[in-house]
C-alpha cells in the first residue's frame, strides 16, 4: 500500500513542478512589442497555472456587463491558501473592530496574513498592467528566492488580473486588427466600458456599474489591508508616478492611511531605482481628494489605498524619445526632491512599462510582507479610532426620513450605503433628535462604526480648498 501511494504521488508532484510560463501558453512574453493578450487569453493562462501549482487559487467573483465569467487569482503559500477561510475571518474581525480589545487585536495581527489587492487597471487603453499581471503570477508561483518566499508566507495576494475584462478584450482586438496599417495606434471608436467609458474610475462609492458592484462586494468579503490600482498616465517625461499624492487630500480618512500610502510610495521608488528603473515622480498633478476613485474609496474603509501612473505610448507599439521631446524645464535632467532619478530618454516599449509595473507591484508585496503585523494591527487601530471619534464628538448619527418628496431615491441612497459596507438601522419607534421629530421606520446611520469616515465624507458639504496649482506636465 505504501508503494502504491508513492507511485500515485509521484505524477502529481511532477505535474505541480511544471509551472507554465506565459509565453509557453500565449506564444508571447507579456510586454512583447506589437502583442496584447486579451482577457480571454489571460484567463486561459491562469486556468493552466492554477492546475500546475498549489500556490494559486482561481476564484470566480461575478460576471461582467457583457456577461463574461470574471475571475481573480489568489496567490500565497500552499499553507495559507489551505487556511484561507481562517485568514479571511481574521481580516474581517480586524476591519470591523467591534467585539475586540487591543490585546485580542494584537494576537490576531500576530497570527494573521496581510491581504493585498493588486489589479491590472480598469482603463483598458492603459494596457501594460493587465499584461504585467500574467508575469507577476508566474514569478510568484515559480520563484524560490528569499524575497518571494517571504511574500508568500506573509501575504495573500488578491490579483485582479483584469478589472475591466470586457474592455481589455475590445482594446486588444482593436489593436490586433490594425497592426501594420496606418491606424495601428489609432483610438478605438467606442467605449471600452459600456455606458461610462473612462469614468469607470469615478464609481467607487456609487457602485452603479456591475463591475464596481463586483469589486466592492469582493473587497468586503476579503477585507484587504492594501489596495494597489494600476494606471498609465505618467507626467512626461517621468516613467512612473508614485505616491505621496499632491495636495489636497480628503480630510476624513484616518491619518494612518496616508502615512502608510507614503511608506509604500517611497518603497516603490527605492525598489525601482535599486533595479535600474529610473524616472519615478511623486506628488504633482495627482491629488487624493475625490472619494469615488476605485482605490481611494477604500481609504475610508481603513484600507491603505493608492494608485500609480506608468508611462504609456500607444498600445504595444514602441516609441523613441530624445531630451528634445521633453518639456524645457526637464531637459537639463536635474535631480529634484520628487523626481530624483530623471529618465534620460530612449526607447520606451510596452515591455518597459511591464517591467516598471511589475517592479512596483513586487515592492508593494515586499513592503507588506515586512510590515505584516503592524499593518494588520493598524487596520484595527484605525477602525477603533474612528469609532472613538464619533462616540466622543459629533456627528453621532445621520437620520434619513422615509417620508419625503422622493422616497425611492432615499431608498437608493440607503442601498448604496449598505453596498459600501455601512451599517444602516431603522428606528423602532418615534424619537426626537436636535429638536426634530422622526418616525418609526426612519433610517438611522449611527457613526460609532469603523467605516463612518465614508459617511461623513459623503454627507458633509466638501469645499475644495483654494490653493495654487502647478502647471501640469504633458503625458505621452
């Protein structure tokens, strides 16, 4: 019987050892000139990868607007994936805070794993991140170096290899159809996100889109500590824009969110310089004011959330730059505080953008792994502090009357809050507050809850501060 068991195990182990490279499945390495993988291509690769390794689990999270099955890849050590439900429960308890004291939270943080969301970008014409996720997954499940091992032991990666599958298919197929013609880098004559196009990054708290609803639902299932959203509109000639953000920033997130965002931003820049990828720029044109961005809305739920903007030419077609193409103020290649390793020009290829987004993603995972316990406890600390803030100081609650001129819209508002993870109650009897009378059945949003900063952000009048704005640098 022992011999038979050994014979049965041998082919399984052999199969798991044969991790396919992206190019062995797609016929191209992610980032190759003149090649873009569709979402369908990527899904086919991830399905083969999931069959070949116990470090990756493919999970269906919903359907897209066009009805495609939508999957994410969860990547970690085999042991962490086997204990995934336990780690999800830990993440939920630390995020929701109630019922925990500091000692219990420290114990959970000591034993927990950092959940990190990294995605392939939702603007489908910003093509590099969705190509990069293929290489990132392969690298994590196939490498055995100390850095990767530490990441897999301490981090559970929620890899959204595309957060706009429909758009990725449309854009990749459009580019393929125009290769070698005068229209090779032409804009696709249609919306890569149905109904909203580029504004698919403005729906973070409204959740009007099917895609937004799926993302939010999944975030509130796994409660990631970190949310990293990829984009491609770097201020030229920077090769990648990285936090810290420019001012102004939203006033209501817990201050630890911005502190950690800055830690991750600095770590990314250092990692890229250490790996011979210059051209990182900070601050400047990208502020963090509007709460509806797909990343930023999560800061109000005490998830450390940020984006980067990597340089893009057009699709997978390479382009050569000289310093004469640079804005005059950047032609002297002078080091600056927020642009300390200037890019000197040359060829810029999709493969370069893939390298930069891959490097930035690895830096985020490495930083999360090294700060695992502190990040986990700070998630709890932020929620604890938000509850204490609104227990001590007003507003203590918001009341939404059921009887009003437009009751269906009020009902929609309540539904939006619940979708965003906000607790909403109904009054069990008539009551008076601040001199106003309210009726049984009126909705009450109590502010002694961990995500109350989002309620205050949405319900308060927000006044954009008057401040000098630097002239934007062109993007190309």
